């Protein structure tokens, strides 16, 4: 089997046929004919992505045309004519926030920040409310990965560890919400969508014996 090597595509999302159409437009010497050809190419590109038919998307597609032509396409662009420097610009890479490492990654940085806020709270009643909210949020995070069992004693220990022993869950008002209330799926059985549950109920109703 012979492998045919082809030039790499500048914009793979449009495919090789659109690239060839752009290359054909570059061979046209008459500017009016070249412009009509580009309009036909634009129509093809829009048909490939029909959900992007808006002004902003058309502007981007004209920029993509310029890139596919190596910025050699000589037409009257309906928008500002793009330049290589403008389109090749890449913003600086954002760095990760490593100044405060996350102690328990399964809880995330937000829980860690909430614990820190609760530690700084001077009002005792408000501090208790914050601890209870944090614990419920931690239980909710648990339920994302384990819908069958949540070790509430472990949550209490983790709050004490994250706060270096400054926050305690040993007060009468401390009572976590039920898993059904905190379950992000609304108590939905794992592996079943609401549509699947509905079909199951309708099937059971059809198969039920008539009175």
C-alpha cells in the first residue's frame, strides 16, 4: 500500500477541500472574479459550521481565509485586513497559583479558603454556622465520588486538620444534611438519567395487570 504524502493543513477544521479552494482563488488574476470565489468559499465554510452564522464568526472566518492563503489573498476584506503579527499573537501563559498549595485536592482550594475565613471569624455563633456550611460542602464533594457512604467522622477530622486544630465540630447544632439533599444528582440513582427513569415507570405501568 502506497502512502501519499500531502502538505499539512493550515486550518485542519475546514478540511483539505477548502484549502484547495483557497489555493485556487490565489491563481485568479482578476480581482472581481477572485472576490466572487472567496465569497463562495465563505459560503462553504459557513455551511460546515451553521451554528456560527453571526457577525463575529464571519470576521473570524475571513481571518482564517487570510491565514490559509499565507496572507497573500488580495481582496477587499469587509473587515480590517488582518496581518500576520495580529493573528500569530499568543497571550502569555497563565501560571498556576502555587503560593498556597491545596492540602486536600479532593476538597479543592475553595474549601481551604472557607476554612481560613472561619478561622478568622471572631463571632462564635457565626463561626459555628460557617463550620456547618463547610462540612456540608465537604460532604457534597464526597457524594460526587461516593454516592453510597460518607464518613462524617472523617469530615470532622479534616476540618480540624485544615484549621490546625482551631475549628471544632463538637457543638450541639452540628448536624450534616442528608445525602438526598446534598446529592448533586438530586437523589437520582447512579447510572440512570431522568429520561431512563421515566421510560422505566411507563413500561411498568403498561405491564401492570388491569383491574
